[in-house]
C-alpha cells in the first residue's frame, strides 16, 4: 500500500465530530460580499477611471458579466458537491486525475495563505499610519487574533464578518451618498474609447476575485446545495450594483483625469465633497475592509486544507476538528505560514503569482463542469444558463476569458508560477 493510500485509509478512520452547520443564506451572502468588496476597489477606481473616462461604470458591468461566467460554473458545481475540498473535488470528480486535483487544491491553498499575508500587511500599513504601531506587528497581530477567533467558533466569526462587511460597504455607500447631489453633472457616456473601457474592465476584474471562496463553506452551511449557489450569485449582483453606483458618484464629484492621478482616489473624492476629515473616516473603513479580508481568507484556506485532508490527499491530522466544531489544526497551520510570508514582507511579486494561479484554477473548474455535464450521474441542484444541449456555453467563455487574463502577466511571474506548480508536483510525489 502506498503512502497516499495509507493516508486516505487513516483519514477515513478519523473520529471526526464534523464541522458545525451554522451558516444561513444571510451569513453566507455577507461572507461573499465581504470577500469580493475587499480593499482593492478603494485603489482601483482611480486607475480604472483613467482608462475608461466617465464611462467607467460600463467597465464594471463588463467585468461583472465576465466574472459571472466562472461564477455560474462554481454555482452549479457546488450545488452538486457541497464539500469544503471544493475545487480539488470538482477536478477529481471530472477527470479522476489525482495529481491535477492536488495541484488545483495546492494552488488554492497557496493563494489563500499568501493573500492573507499580503492583506495583513495592508492592514498593518493603515494601522501604523493611524496609531504609530510598527506595521509588521500590526499585521502579525491581526493574523493571530482572527485565526484564534476562527479557531474558537465559526458562528462568532460569521457574526464579526457581517459587522465588518457592513462597515466595509459603508465606505462605498458614503461615496454614493455624497455623489447624489452631483448626479447629472457630467456625461456618463464620455469615454476614452472602447479599448479603454475594456482595459478598465480587465483591471476591475480583480475586484471580483474572491467570489469562489464561498464554496469552501459547504460543510458549515445549513442547506448547502441550495444556499451556496444562491449566495454566490447574490454576492456578485450586490457588489456589482455597489460598484456601478460608486463609479457614477466618483466621476460626478471629481473629473476622471484627476482621479487617474490620485494615489488615494476614494479619500480624495470624499475630501472634495466633505472636507479633510474624510481621510480619517476612509482610513478607518479601510482597516475594517483589510481586516475582514484577512478573516475570510483564513476561513476559506483552512477549510480547503481540512477538506483535502478528509479526502485523504493531505495528512489526516489536518482534518482534526475541535470541540467547538472548527478545523483547528488547519487554521493554526494557515496562521503560522501566513505569518512567515508576512515577516518576509516582500509579497508584491508573489501576490501577482497568486493571481496567475487563480486564473489557472478557473480554467480547470470550467473545464470540470464541461466534462461533468456529459456524465449521467452528475445531478446538480442548480444548472447554469445558456447551454447548447448539455454543453455549458458560459463555462467555455470562462475558459477563454481566463486564458486572455493570463496574457497580462510578465514572463518572470509566469516562470515563478510554473515553479510553484512544479514544487506542488514534487510534494505530491513525496506523499504518493
């Protein structure tokens, strides 16, 4: 018997209390909205306006439309397989290739860990500017606090996520409210051209990455086959509406040419409309936005590790559950490894590598849906629209868009990404 088979056999014998099914539709939607909104939009809006002009709102519509291709594939797959292993399980069910499945899961875990480290450093920067605490200490502190919170109770974590998401969204709502009195002051069809609108859409697409994290909550959702796909679709719709109204407001308050030059566009817009105190308000909201993203990434990544351990592809101790019904070993592992990346501090290039890996995962997920559609035993509760017979047209478009997105990365980032996949293949062989 191989080491891989031994791990799988032992994983099956785990006396597992199981994760608690605590999350309803509202909590799951809040989780999705929180991870999609993140902190990126506060910086992206200026660059996007510079590319598209006053018609930047169109770019948000296009980006949401593109995100929905893969989003609907996730919705269908999670309605058939509502497990925490998520992408790993989808690829395994579709292709039966253990290495491809492992590399998919490996990519998701790595993006979550490095992403948590990068956003924690962002939190540290805001915290340091406001209170003078060293940024690294603040980053390590937020990782520790939210990991222990997740270790203690998922229901409490979900409650804090809801509060933080509401605060996070309030920043966008504030800008929208400030823009109401200025609506109609500019021509919203004025643009730099079609190419500029689509270039801005490509940039904005990154503001939607994260919607796929919802499927990691399959074993903690009360009715996952129904709630998960509904929450995923609602999250994309809600965030898109917020983004569009925000885009209309910012160009109404400040000319898009000035937005393009701003390093803090949202803060500048707020300051233009309500004075200098806006910087403090927006910085405070940014603390909650970055903190919320850290919390969600810890939750999603630890559940992926837990799910893969239950499937027998990772050592069985990662599937251990605490008396509170949380995957405590996986959670602490994510905390410690994220802290290591945070201490290194230079995560800029690695963050780009994680984006590359996300698009590779999107390709495999969409391909998995196409393959599974032709299996008689594939019976999802939700079915993505726009089909030719059994063939899912939107999944094919999701593959095409992801391939186009890969073209934007530099050669060095692609080489690093391939190196990470090679490292994953070596680790797989060592435990196989």
